[in-house]
C-alpha cells in the first residue's frame, strides 16, 4: 500500500519530464577524467576530516584514515550520532547514520565544492557547540536518515 509519503513515488511509470532530463545526461561526463574526480573527492574528504578533527574534539574518527583505504567517505563516532545527523540534515548537511553511533559523510566533486565542505564543517561545529542536536525532535526515529 502506498499510503505514506515515501511510498507514493515507489511504483508506476517514470514521469516524462524526469526521463527527458536523462536524455542528455551522458554528455555531462564528456571530458571528465575519473582519476581527477577521485583525487578531488579524496581532497574534500581529507579537508573535512582535518577540520572536524580540529574543531569538533568530541567526535572520534575511526580508521581507516588513509584515503586509499577509506575512499571518499569519512565517518565519525558520537554517542548521540542519530540526533546529530538529524540536526545536520535539517540544516542542509546530508550524511547518514549507522547504528550504534556512526555519522558518515560522502564527497563527490561532481556536485560538491570546497565551499560546501567548509559550510558542512561550520554547521557540524555549531550543532555540537550549541547542543542543538539535543532537541527532543531529533531523537524521534524516522524511516530514513
């Protein structure tokens, strides 16, 4: 039954407008060297990691720290990671949560830039410094983080 908000888009034929947008999608990759994309994603992840390490000491970064093993994702541990991630998402920083305490961020330079990385660090630092994550609404479990 597709009665819930998330279930409404779960079935049926794709919308014509959505399919038309995909028609030119392969051209967006023309001239893009995936090695450059990978290097940039590692640079974003490394920058984010360094800044969070220095500005958010209450977060613990588990291994692996090496980009070749870690990829373009960075994880941190916080005892209330779910609430922290919910607060981040509300403020436009999209990551995900893995129980019991992992908040995780991925970086793709195809649509994320240095400005986005800096802003994400600032929002995370603010949420932790002010305790904004402690608002009761962030503890309410939702279907997706």
